[in-house]
C-alpha cells in the first residue's frame, strides 16, 4: 500500500555531468533536473491503493474469523472438560459406593442363604462396569486435556534447552 501511495507523490532527480573533450573544444559541465508531474495520479494509483486496502481488510477479517474459531474451540474444550470432571466426581462419590454397597448386601444375603450366587455375580459385574466407566471417563478427560494443551499452549522454540 505504501508503494501505491508513493505513486501519488512526484519523483524528482538531479544529474551532474562533466565531459573532458578534445583540446580544441572546452570541457563541458552539465546539470539536469527531472521531475514527474502527477498528471492523472488518481487513475494510476487509486486502484492500486484500493486493492491494497481490500487485501488488508480481507486479511484482517480472516484473522478475526480464525480468532473466533479458536475461542469457540477453547470454550467447547473447557466445557467438555468441566462436564467430564463432574461425571468423574459423581461416579467416584455416588455410583461406585452404591455398587460396592450392593455387592456387600448381596454377598451378606448369599452368606445368610437368602439369595443365590447369580445375584452376587450380577452385583459384582455392575461394580466392575462402574469402575470401567470411571477409567473411560478419566481417559476422555486426559485426552481432552492434552488436546487443549497442545492446541492452545505457546510452543517453545528449543526443547533441547529445557533439558538438563
């Protein structure tokens, strides 16, 4: 854009010349001044300036769109991470203790002869499913945390400098 704006200002120059001629002729010195008249400069440089402004506006709009997209991804990732944290907490504080309690009750009932072994096995299976669900939720939380870290953390220039 600066080049296009520079076209609106006239260029000027000065030339000096010294000519050593034959002895029968005298030496000659010349001075020449030149300038460009900015005739029709709006027609020449106006479209160039407008094209540069349009390109600059397009780049700015692209950067803003990328910024909004990054913010959306960050918000989505953080809300997913928050939801996973709540599910993990609920599983640890509620689901697994209830499943353990059910296993204990079914085992006591079986030992007392009031229940059969299949009820104990079913209760143990439900406990194991809750524990596997907890592991799956923790895995999803770790993956989401890593994705957020590597997507939005500032990269270091040289990893070798950080190592002892």
